[in-house]
């Protein structure tokens, strides 16, 4: 049982900040700096090249994979860490396409753009007449036709928080002979997941959002056990080889998902992720989900009561929503800048969406009430008219 | 002018260790732990999501690219950091193949296996009748025939230290209409380089060896300015998009080499690399090369004089050798373990090669003499007969 009153103390949160952007970059666990310093001084500094064995660096991608696997309902030994989410999307999609003769990849307009971009890059490289069919999120179920080879979706929409029913869509897809690639970027650590129970073929995700692995933390990939010996790695790097240090002349894929490893693991990022996973190992995802729903419902209710100019773009039904709430407003950009200036950190997604993430490990009902009060004040006093909130920078 | 007597103090080297493996994993710069701690506490901890702009995380891949660019003789703005070397090899090779109708990739048996594996994976994905032709290093020049589309080589052989003449082979290749992809893993920070002067088409490399970026440090990619607007990214991730935060529905490649960025940069690894680049910014590569040659020649002379059982497998001519020296011996594995046990850290590469890297930033002539004495003692006293040196582990 997770004590969410206690977990808040495990994170560093700057004074005066209510951080509702843990869905974009999770905050720093208090234990992370010491953990990383240990890797730097005691491992890299003292063991030098020996750290790969003595400090277990080489095994981290699979060990951390197992810890994340528990959060997403994966079978043990079927998740590997490494690279970035875009790379993992490419790997999963390339492996899926190699399993089917069909030429259509089905996705939706709520998918994260990089997933669609990586698909475009892969199809442009393949030049074999594949096409990417992008439909509205609501139209996905009906678009699973028997010319579709792969269904590639992000479960929780990064802008609206709308959540697909993974079990239902996967079952529909399988009934039509379609292979499923699920992106869990906004799901892992946000909602209970059961990739094994859903019979997902491939799943990928990142660890710097809800999982607090830090900026640039590695991504993960899950390959269903039934595909583990046949999935063909398009990115066949040495650490996915069956015997990386035999330096054989030809590639032989490693056992299971280990073949999806590519190059040298980012040891410092892995160390930071270990520190946050020490927290996540103790989290009951069902309990977390209950708190998450309570927080998001309270926020929606409060904003709608006090900020009539804001329009909810997240599903009102909590069962169809991840752990974020989005509202739109034509002046959303400046409005969010004003909120940030007044200590409520959410973020903005073009053209007009203000996103607020609710992460029970460090956000409680008092934070929600305080955030509502700030957003209401920004609106009532038109604080967003201040010209300094109008200047756009590259990342918001 | 670099003062190599002074640079040694900038690195942490464990007591009693002569570290001749900086060609595999460079040692820890003393400034790195504080630099990384600052990124953790002052940037991630305090700025949270704002770190992408305020701390400049988003710009690091290009800024660090420029600093590395100076070491490899690249034009400013044409090197990007990110991912792992295997991924960068894939990107360069895929872009090169898209520029030619020819179907043969020429490489050599001295290339690092992962480069060949990544090529296999790419060709298997393309399924367009390409083939990978692997010849002996000495046969490369004559194998540049007009059916070859891409010449893909690692300049310095990871096992023997043999160094290709990059300018000469690139000129020969261009005369035959062949595009060149150079892997500089064992060259960057080891020998003076001039990718622009050589007219290399693509170059890639890693930063955790001679450049001291730490375990899992990011890789780099150079795209010649003449290809910068046409090179097609196969791995078309959002951070290579012309406007990553516009979240457009389709991919549009960014300006120049920035299109070779893929996903979120590994910020902690970038911070560590910044610390080591503060040292590298001051290094005169011509001066370093002179010292490197002096050290390697002294080592060869000393070992050959005192260890008749060891056979030199590196080129004797310094002009044809990188910054490492390799000797072979049937009992090389146990022998290297015994050397490590007695404070001289080199490494072993199957089947019988003992590698010793000479990195003037922290290795001097006294170290060379002391290392020779240890290797000689291991041989004379058959210290490698000790059973504890016979046990093989995964990484050596």
C-alpha cells in the first residue's frame, strides 16, 4: 500500500511551485543526486572500464526493464531499456511490419507526432508501398480493417489526456489479423497497465515523465514472449547480439527482447532512473489511479466553477482519461505563462491547449485547490495581458 | 599549447593504477561530478521542465557538436550529438545509400562489428538487393570499384590500432563515385583529423573513449555541408524536425545536420561531456599526436626488449597507427588479467590481443616505463598461471 502523503517528501519541489507538469518531465527524487554521484565517483572514477562488470552497468537495461515491466504488467524478462522513445517506436514498428504482408499502418491524429514521423521515415526507407493511415481517435475501432497490418497508437493522447481502451482495441485488432504497437509514454506510471493481459504485441514508452528518470532518461520496449524469438531487429547493434563480446563477424540476435538493445547504455541516466525506480517499486498502481482520478475530478470541477472562459478538452469520463487534464482557450499560451509566473507549472500545446498533469506521488488535494485559485486569479485579473507572458520560446 | 604535465591533474586516477584503457572508457575528469550535480540540483531540481530552455538543454547537442567538430576538423554547425554510435552509423549509412543507385557497401574486417551488424540490419530492412562486401584492411584501396556505392570504414582498427589514410581513401572513393562514411570512434581525441579537408561525406564517432564523456556518453555525427540539405534521415524523430514544437502532422527535416537528431537528448550525459570538453577545448591535437607517438614508440621498444613472447600486431610505422598498441599472445586473456591485477589496466580482444591505449592527457613516460616493468614481470614470473586470472567474464 502506497502512502501518498509520505511519497511527496521523496521529491525535491522548488519553494512556491505547484508542479503540474510531471507528465512532461517528472521532478527530481531527493535520492537521485547521491545515486548519480556514486556512479560517477565510486563506479566510473574507481572502477574505470571495470564498471561494466563490477558495477553491473551492462545488466542495467534488463534489470531496470524488469522493474518497469512490473508497472506495465509485462512478463518478467521481456522489457529492455535504452535509446529514446522515437528509436524504440522505430524498432517495434519495423519488427511488426516484418511479420505481416499487409501494407497499411493505422494510427490516429492523437498520436505523438514523433511516432508518426518515425513511421514516415521507416516507410520512406522501406519503399515497398506501405502507407500510414491516420484517422481521428474516435474512428480507430472502425478503421481496423483487414488491409491493416499494424495498429500503432499512443494510449493516452499527449494533448487531451484521452485514453484508448487498450484491451478492447488490441482484441479487435487481433481478430482482424493486425499487430499492435502501443506507445505508453503518457500511461506508464500514470494508469494501471496490463500489456500481457491485453496481449499487446509490442509496447514502448519513456521514463522521464511520470517515472521521474530525469531529462533524457532512456526509453523502454516490450516484446510479447510469443514474438521474442522471431522479432527481427532492424537496428541490429552489438549489444543486441547474442554474444556481444565475441565480436563475431555477423549479427545473431540475442535472446528475446535483449535483441532490441542497440549500443552502449547511458549509464548516468540509468543510475538516475534506478533512484526513481526505488520509489516506483513500492507504488500500488490501483491506489495511485484512485488518487489520480480524485485529483483530476476535483481540478475539473474547480476550474469549471471558477473559470468560465476555459473549455475542457479532456474526456469528462475519468475512465477514458489518463492522469492529465487539458483546457483550451484562445489565449492559452500567455495564460499558461502567467500561471507559471504565479507558481502553477503546467504546459502548453499548440494551438490553444493548457495541460495540467496530476501525479499523486507529489501532488495532493491542497495543491489542486491552490492551483485552481491561481488559474482563476490569472483569468479574473487578466494577468496574461502582461506583455512578458506573450513572448514565445521554443519549448513550453 | 597544451601542457600535458598539467592535464593529468584534471583527471581522477585511482591510486596504484596505470590506466592504459582510455581508448575504451576514458577516466573521470575531476570536474565532472560537480558539473553533473549542478545539472541535477540547480537545473532539473529547480528549473524542472523549464530546464530545456533556461539551462539550454535543448541546444546542447549542437553546441557540443561544434566543440567536437573542432577536434575532427568539421565546419562549424555540421556536427550533432545524440544516441549511440551504432544508431549514428545506421543514420549515416541509410542517408548515404539513399544518394546512390549502386548496391554494394564496402567495408573491412577491421571495422568494429557493430558497424557491420547495423549495416546488415539496414540491408535486411531495405530488401533491395544490397550487399555488404567485407575485405581485408589492406585490400580496401583496390576494392573501391565502380559497383561500390558506399565505403564504410572505421579509421583506426579497434583491435590493432592500424589507421587508414582517410584523405587518400576518400579521394580514391570519390574518384570512383563512392560515398564515404567514416567511423572515428578510435580517432577522435586520439589523432588530428580533418573531415572537411578530406571531404568526408559522413563521419560518426563516440565520446566515451578518448573524449572522456563517461560510460554511455552520446555519439556524434557529421554531415558534409554539401549534403546537409539533401541527406534523408531514415530515423526521422521530432527533434530532427524543422519545427519540433509545432507538432506538425508530417515530418519536415530540420536545417543541416540538426535533422540527424532523433529524440530527447540525454541531459545528464551531455552535462558530463561538457565537463570533459572544457579540457578538450584547450588541447592542441598536433602536440598531442607528437606525445602519443613518443609514448607508443617507447612502449613498443620496451616491451619488445623485455617480453620476447609478445608479438606486436599494431603497425610499427607510427604514421599508420592510432594511439594504441596491441600485442598478441596465446594466453593474452589471462596475461591481461594478471596485468590488471598488478595495476596496469589495458584490455583484451578475442582471440589473443592485449590492447594498451596511450592518452597523453593523463599518461606520461614514467607511466609507460612502469607499465613495461609490470608486463615484463607478469611474463617472467608467469603470474598469469594463477587460476584467478583465467576466469572469463562478459566484458574485458
